[in-house]
C-alpha cells in the first residue's frame, strides 16, 4: 500500500477535556507522520459544509452545535494505508461498539461526542484536507 494522507479532527469534547496531547501521542505511536496540524474553531457555516453529506440525518443539527461549541485540532496524517489505518485507530463511531485500545473506546462519551474524525475514503480525504489546509501549510 503506497503512502497516503488522511484528514483528522480532534473534536471539541476531547480538546475541552485536555486529551489533545494523549491523542496526538497515540497518532504518532501508530506510525503516522503529522503533515499539518492547527487549532481552530469551526463556524456554523463551516461545520454545515463539512458535514453536508449528513444534512438530512436527524442528528445533523446536534452535530453542528457540538462541532462549533469549542476549539478543535485539525490534522493531516500520513503513512501507508493511512485512511483505513486511522479509522482502525479511531474505533467505531459509537464508543459502545469500539474495540479496546481505540481512541473512541478510550475517550468518546457517546455516539455524537466521539472525540475524533477521520476521512472514510480517498475521495473524502481529497476534499477534507483542502477544506482546512492550504498547500503551504502541509509540510
Ligand atoms: P464517523 O465519524 O465514524 O465517520 P459518521 O456516520 O460519518 O461517523 O457520522 C459523523 C459524525 O456524526 C459522528 O462521528 C458523530 O459525531 C455524529 N453521529 C453519527 N451518528 C450519530 C447518531 O446516531 N446520533 C448522534 N450523532 C451521530
Ligand atoms: Mg464519516
């Protein structure tokens, strides 16, 4: 599997709980190179745009409220098979179903407040990375 990039967010729940450092450490221990990283706070418009695919879901309004409630850390992660590997390190969307040792098992509070985001396919990563990072910010 060639080198690949994926997009990650440390969500407002995890940042507010002081888990940023532990999550960044888990990312590095899992063999990812961090190519971009910054703290930001999503506007309502950004959160709605980022989660556009979920607009018709019943949880959309709550998700946008959650994602805008405080700062997030956005990252671009690189390694072989990065997209699948990062999804594995994150664990299942619902922490009740997440495997032992995954980030969501360790830190997520529930299916909404689940600590981290990760791109789900190469086409998604290709949209999500430039949503937050310019070329000059990717090192
Ligand atoms: P993913 O983050 O594991 O890819 P998605 O299905 O893409 O999961 O959902 C995006 C985000 O929306 C989830 O990470 C979670 O924060 C929230 N979410 C997903 N399903 C539910 C739900 O049933 N209730 C509340 N929030 C949800
Ligand atoms: Mg998703």
